[in-house]
């Protein structure tokens, strides 16, 4: 709850600073030209937080969660292309895993699912020194660390006595991501919001394998984080 509250405060702060930065952009121009002045360099640091929404088979393992992370952005001060090196953690809380054996709905166990990723992305959009509102598109590849932490439910079909200990599982996987966003404000600081689709190939074993014995089956990890944050650019 504390991390979710911190993420919510970061989102609110980012949007407030973004509005202020966009309003200030009118004054950040070269006299006589009306063009934004190029007074920041090509390196920026960003921090962000928000909500993460599992989709596909990942939605069967995890409820809606939260995310927090940071990045280093290189380029896009005076040109449309840049590189973003980022890392983030996605926590999903504990969700019930339900089976329907013999026509009855049962909660056999619950699972706490989490993902951490490190990625390198290409960013294409309006240069940072060119406008107060800058939409962009981004996509790239990276390494994803995925973790299941299942726990038996008392009276469930897998361990009805509640005394069977399920083993946590974790692994690294290769994945891709892509999405869109927008930056607000100009100068040394600004704000942004974006949404992206992440797909990590051949994720962990499907948890329903504990019920049918087919633990060789694996599905990709798929989720969509929606995040807002702050950007600090170096002069």
C-alpha cells in the first residue's frame, strides 16, 4: 500500500509540474525568432510510477498492480531520435488462482506475481528543445525477471490440508516492448506520461499445471504499464 501511495503521489506531482512547464514554455524562446531556445543538453534522467495492467494469460495469474522505475535518455534535445536505457519493477499483489473441477469453483492457491525489467529503447518524437508538448513513440528489447510465489489455500483441491508448501519459481526471459507517450514542459525539467505493451517470451510455468500435471506448458508474460513521471535534463 505504501508503494502504491508513493506511485500515486509521483503521478500527481508529475502532472502538476507538466502543466506548469507547458505554461512556462511560452517564455523559453529565443528573442526575435519565436523558437524554443536550446539551453539543455542531450542527456536526461527520468523517474516514474503508475499502474500495471496484466493482459492475456498473465491476467489469470496476477491482479492489477503498480510500477516504479527510472531511465537515462540520450539524444532528442535538438533531433527527433534518442536512446532510452530504463529499468522498472512491477508488483501485482496476491491473486487467487481458481479451478472448476467437477463443476465446482474452488480457490486452490493464491499467487504473488512480480516482474522486473531492464530495456534499451529507441525513442522517436519532437525534440526536447522544440516545443512544450512533445508526443513520442518508443520501442525496444530487454531482459525480464519474472517470479511466481504461490501459496496454498486451506481446503483447496491441490493441498486440502493446507500443509503442502509450493515452491517459488523465477527466471530471466528476453522480451520486447513498444508504446506511445507525451512530454510536457521545456527547459531543465518537464513531465511525461506513457503507456506501453510488454511481451516476455516463454514465461514461467502456468500455475494450473499444479492441478493437471502438465507443468511443461509455458505462456508469455504480457502487461501494459501506464506511468507518469519527471524528467531532469542536464545543461
